[in-house]
C-alpha cells in the first residue's frame, strides 16, 4: 500500500507564490529604471563636456575678437594696417614696391 498524499489548497502557499512574483517584477522594474537613469546621466555628462569645450572655444575667440576690436579702434593702427596691407597712401605720397631679396 502506498500512501498518496492529497495536496490541499493552501492560502499560505498561494500568498507566498504571489509575493515572490510581485517581488521579482518589482526587482526587474527597479533594475530597468536604474539602467535608464544611468544612461540619461551618461548622456548628460557627455553633452555637458561637449558644451564646456564649446564654451572654452568661444571664450578664447571672444578674447581674440576683443583684441582685434581694441586695435581697430586705434586710428594709428588702422592707418598703418591700410598702408601696409592694401598699399594705400596719403594724397601727397608715392608708394614704391621693392622686389624681395633672394637668399
């Protein structure tokens, strides 16, 4: 004679199984949310680094442009620049272009 045990319906077992499934689903959700937040954080850091590099470039360019602006506000500089670069002269001057010396 074999003893066969009948499995009886147990609320305790059902509750335990439901709790396990719920905890598993909650864990998957939390891990997924963490990965998503890490990805956003990583992307934001990359964008921040790119924007900081762009800001540094713009700051350097601004300093250079301020220097040019300061030079161009000086009439002596503008006059010398126009005479040297564009071969301009005063009305009573003559300009001679000399050949470059070969070494």
